[in-house]
């Protein structure tokens, strides 16, 4: 992300005003900040993000994931202290 622009409050204010003028009033603050980050990210950052998303999609397609409940149970078993007799 270009540090100068990304940390420029005036530039962010102009960005927010453009969002509001173009139908962005329904955006949450997090969504607006995500758009700001995307608009101010470098090609390298966008490429890294796209590769990470693709790796995640590949993992799902290849069955290399577990659901959240199974993950929590595995962590509980791994880190819960053994009961003493």
C-alpha cells in the first residue's frame, strides 16, 4: 500500500465522499476500509492476496480442510491438560 496516500486523512475523506455519492451509503465501515485498502494496494500486494485466495480454494477443492467444530475439538484435545487420577 502506498504509505503516503494510505495515511492521508484528506485523501480518505475524498474517497469516502466518492463512495457515498456513488451508492456506497449502505457500506459498513469495514467494507469501506477494505475498498480503501484495495484501492491503495500495490500490484504485488494484490497478486499476493489473489494467490492466497487461490491456495485456500484449492485446499477446499482437494479436501484439505476440516470444519470449525472438528478443528476446535482437535485443539481441545491437543492443549487440554490430562486429568490427574
